[in-house]
């Protein structure tokens, strides 16, 4: 799968990708983007570099709920893992850092 097959979504006027999309873009195993995100999280700013939204109505964490229209778009594109309780939406700037953290950049 190449990069042109994963279209960004828009949240708060920013182009974003889900972690599942990043895994697919880089043709890596499930969870690779999440692990890269966790390694880079201290360098990123929530609300600027990434957004964390509640996927499940039963999620008890104090997170911003995902707008219904965005949820429909993500589901139609199969952009979330079925087990996801939260959606981490990553901006282009943060995606570049995740690529570096996961050593996904071409040598």
C-alpha cells in the first residue's frame, strides 16, 4: 500500500492520520505506530500535534468524544482498529516524528 491510498481526515482544521493508517502507510505490524507515538509523546503537544478522542460511548476516561461525522468517515475508511477505545489523530508534523522514532525513514 502506498501513501496515496491513505487520505488524511480533518479535525479542528488540521489534516490528521490515525495510528492504523500510519501502520498501513509504512507496511508495519499493528501497534508499531502506537509504540512510536508513546516514545515521542513527551516531545509532542496534545491539541497541536495530536488529538485523543473517545471512540466508545462506554469509555469512562475523561476524553473529548469523537464527533459523529468524523466517526462515520473513519469507520468507512477502516481507519481504526476494531479494538480501539480511543482514537489518536496525528498531524503531519507529529507523523514525521513518529517515522523517526519508529526508524521508518528511508536510509
